[in-house]
C-alpha cells in the first residue's frame, strides 16, 4: 500500500473511532459520576475504564466491537412471553415456557399423537424444535440485548441505546399486558412427560445476572428509565428471588451437584445483592466453598461431573462462568472465593489452569467434545488472570479471540462464549 492510501485509511479509522467518543445530537446526558452498583461487574472499574477511553487505543478498538453488537439490537424487539403460539401448561400466557433441549420424539407426529411421544434423551444433541413455539430464544435476546445496549450507552452516552434497553425491559418484565410472571414453573418441559422441571431454572441463571447489571447501569441516569420503572423492576426481582428460595423447583436446583447448582448459587447471590439482601448474598457465596468447590472440582482442577458430558469442554468452561461470576459477587460482600482452597487443594485457579493447554492450543482436549471451540475459555482465563493467577496471565496473548472480539476490557465478567444453541 502506498503512503497516500495508508494515510487515508488511517484517517478514516481515527474518524470512526472518534465518533464513538464525541457526543452527537442524539447523545443523552452522561451517566452519573457515581459508580454503578453492579452485582457481577465492578462498577468502580467500569467508571475508571470510561475515563481512560479517550486515551487508550485498545479500549477504543474494543468499544467499536461493543457498539457493533449494540447497533444490531436497535431494530430488533421488544420481545414478550405472550407472543408464543401456545401458552404454557395451565394456560397463562404470562408464564415463561421452554422445552428440554436434549429430548427428542420417537415417532412422527399424528393427529392422535401431535408431539410424537414418547420423548427420549440424546445428551448434547439439541432438538431444533425447542427453538420454536417457546420463550427460550426470545429471553436470551432480552438478556443479551439489554447488556450490550446498556454497556454501550455507559461508554458512549448515546440516548438510543438506553431508550431501547428500557423498552425491552419494560415489555418483558413490567407492562401488565406483556409482562412475564416472576417464576419458572414451566421451564424445560418435556412434551407428554413433565409440565416443567427444576433444571429449567438454568434458562435464567446462566444469563440473568447480566440483566441485573444492566439495571444497575440504567440507574446511573439513563434517559427514559424512571423511578417507577426502578421500583417495579426491584419488586419483580424480589418476587423472583423469593420464588427461587421457596419453590420446590428452586430447592431442587439448589441441591444440584453440577453446573446447575453453581449457576443457582450465582443467580441467587446476585439477586440478593441487587435487592439489598447482602446477608443472603454473603451466605450464598460462603456456602459455595464447601457445597460447590469441594465436591465439584478435583485436586487436579478437573470438573468430574462436567467431563462425563458429550460436550465436556463446553460444560467445563460453562461451569467456570458461574464460578467466576460468583467470585465477582463475593468481592462486593467481603468474600474472596479465589483464595479458597479445599481439603485436597481444590480451587478456582486450578480449575482454570486445567483448561490452559487446550485453551492456548498447546494440547488437544483429552475428553469427549462434540463441538470444540478454543475461544470458549477466553473469559474465564481473563478472570483468573485478574484475580492474580500467574499461570493464567502469561498465556493471555495465545488465546483465540471469540467471534465479535475480546470485550473483557470493557465488561470484565465472564460470558458463555460458545453458544450451546449453535
């Protein structure tokens, strides 16, 4: 490339990045100077990152990736539970409904047997029919969209991001005509077998903490999000927290011995913290040491329950998303989960270190995996490095960037990077 085209390309890139940082006619008032009271994200760190943006090319590059994601949501949604073609068992259109992903019909549907029952399980093989006719796909869009949009608003001040996120949350959770009931009584149902199952709670627990953090960012002064919205959203979260702690499904999921139990604790701790019950949040994080880490992580850092799965790499990284987020919540309530070592030396750092050979490409993953994605470990390795694990910090340059770019610098909280929905 000659000097002139190279200079022109550089100028174009500078202008594009600068546009993200210069308030436009559509910009909203900037978020307040107070740090957001986020549950998983570190609000102080977010505020510091925002202050460094104009002077840090690496952050501006990540911001371009983030706003690209946020822009895709501006002309989508809002979504609602009342739009599904059939209501959940019981007939209430406001009840959330999802279908067990790994259960398949054994016969062709007929007039007398419209579902093709009985259903049988095929672990790790997702039945495509679960993505139509239920709320699962839409709720994941609600979670992802609000998180991306509110982070983008926090860093750029663009009004359209905040207003879109507020519209999405009001439609799904608050408006009387379209709101979801604050329970998961009909999550992951199996046609002709179960109207709902406790393990369906993971439909929310794997991502709802992102919505809680988005709400905390909204509360820093986002346009269009009123005091009445904040009050109503807090009431919904309190009702959902109480359902998780008091329902039979909630108690069953809390007793789970694998990633379901880890995600349950993470969700409950985040809801408790977000609704002001810091004592419950602290008890939940503290309890995870003996209840989760000791039996679920082996002395060598492997996660035996997850290694038995046909997607053992996915579920090993997936479980660590919950652990690293739970550790982040612990930071807010005075518990350092990263420093904990079990009776056989089990720890979160060892669990992350166990993934490093495959995560860096130095060795093949030696366990069953139907669809290996090396980048799935990126966020949990970042989390371990931030927590002071030198074994995780050194190989960061060798990690494979996930689709859409590595956004850790802007949202330092682990996400599930390899979607099981595929």
